C-alpha cells in the first residue's frame, strides 16, 4: 500500500465515520468508516516506515575515469 492510497482510505473512512448520517438496515456505515480509517492509518505508518527506514541506504558512488589516448606519433 502506498502513501497515496493510505491517505485515500483515511479520507473515505473519515467521511463515512463523521459526515454520513444515513442508516442502512443490516450495515453500519460508521463502523465501515472506522475500519477504513484504521486500515488507512496502519497502511500510512507502514508506508512511511518502509520509505524512511527499510529503503536501501547504500548509494553507489560511481566514479568514472576518463583516460585520454596518447597523442598519435
């Protein structure tokens, strides 16, 4: 899960939790919003940890050496 999809899940979950007031028989919209919100938060935390701590830390220091050909005699 990427950072963008985590933020999208958080936004959808927050809307369902706090902005939607409809009642559906057999399905609680606010509970679904809470679940999406929590899943988005967990995904965001894991994405940030992966990005900053588990990402490859060693960088390649490639030094290119250009040698000039000796002048033609």
